[in-house]
């Protein structure tokens, strides 16, 4: 079985893995959003 198949099998069967993975993805998305907004705030000052 390839790595993608193992990932999705574990995703379906392991609640802890799903929770931690989803939280990590959410944290990463929040970080990217914060960095983007920080860049826009520094590059295009609105004050």
C-alpha cells in the first residue's frame, strides 16, 4: 500500500491522528494568513 493509502486508512480509523493532523493544518493556515496580513500591513501601510 502506498503512503497515501496508509494515511487515509489511519485518518478514517484513528480519531487522535485525525484531530492532531487537522489542528496542525489549521495552525499552518492561520500562520500563513497572519504572515500574509503582516506583509500587507508593512508593504501597504494603511495608517
